[in-house]
C-alpha cells in the first residue's frame, strides 16, 4: 500500500475509535465465512481491518460473478444516500484468508463522522475513484483479451497482489488458495473445463506450477503481456 494510503487508513481508524461504543462493533470471520450476502438489508458500514476478502454478485446462470479481492485495510462498500439507515447489500463478501477482522459501524454515525471531517471526505472521494478505475480496467480486459488472456491477466494481478518472490529463481508463489472455479467466476467463463484446459496449457508450457494447492508463477513476464493489453 502507498504510504499516503496507509496514513489515510490510520487516520480513519483513529476517528472510528472516537465513536461511541454502541455504534461500533468488531467482528472476526473465518475463511469461507460471509460478512454479507447479496440482498442482505443492513444498517452498517463495514471496514476491513485485516485479512483477505472476495466480493462477488450472483450471476444469472446460478454462478457467481467475482468482482475483486481486497487485501488491504479500508472501506468495503459505500452505497445509497448518506441519510438512509437501511440499505441492501449488492455483494457477497466472503473471507478468503484464514481469518478476517472488521469494523461494523452504524451508517448514520459513520456519515456524520465523514461530513464533519474534510480529510475523511477526501478519503471517501478517493475510494470512489479507485472503484471506478478498478471496474474500468476489468471491463477493458474482458474486451481486449480472449479467454486465455483473461486468465493470464488475472494470474498476473494475483501474483502482484499476493505474490511471494523466490530471489534465487524469481518464481512467484501466489500465497492464497485460488480455485479454478474462482478464476472462472473472475473472468466470466461459465464452462469450468475451459479454465482447466487453460491452466493445464500454462503448466505444460512452464508458465505456472501447482505447489500445495497454490499457484507458482514461473514466467511472470509472459503473463504481464496480457495485463498490459488494456493500456
């Protein structure tokens, strides 16, 4: 995370700690547990404190459409007008790390805090800009890449986000268990066997390898070509 982003989060957390105890709850959820599901009606804003979560929406054919991973502390979703107490959640929010920790904050009190603090107002504006940029990049990749390119771009991004580099070999281990079903739901491939064929092809060509259910990237440069294709 960029330093100024970390400063923003630290400041946000310090202001949350000033809220009344009745307006803030600390949550811990284990891997594969859900913070919210699409359609849930809630009166809270959720902040990720620690861990990795996956946002998705239900697809029309019964599968999920994965939107993004989040692995850095920050606001998870901000929806509807500020003065609305109850809102419907559009996303399934599932924990992908062994455990994730959250703040659950009363919506009305959260927005009062934002309105009274120009610094936090800027943080919220940055949040919206970041989400727009992420969605734009994702849509461009779907248009500019074929299926293999989409899978390759996803693996490249995952290596950048979760990768642990072996300095002796320059191989990058994606330090998160990512199933082929998860990959398919990220890149919009309904036929899971297509992802299996693509992953097998990448493995045969020495681009990836599986190590204890995790993906080892052996040729990051190859994958990077598909990530850059949106520029």
